[in-house]
C-alpha cells in the first residue's frame, strides 16, 4: 500500500502568526496525534515543549 503525503495547503499571512510546515508527516497523522492531545487536555503541555524548542513559538493549533 502506497502512503499518501499531502503537502498542499492554503496560506493566509497574518503578522502575528508564522507557518510551520508538516514535512515529514502526512497531514492526517498530525491531525490524529493532535486530536489525542486535545482529548487528554494536554495542549498547554505541548505548547511548553514547543516553547523550549523555540521560544518564538507561542502555541500550536490546527485550523480546519
């Protein structure tokens, strides 16, 4: 079975929001994993890890 990677996306430039690409993981995998984080109410935990990685990252959100 061939994996499908969705690298297409729409963009909207907002001065206070940066774009982080998903290169390396398919969109559906990112959405599935983030859904699990939301179900466990661990968004702040994820945001803390991201902020340690890069202090300029305020938070992570998926817009549908």
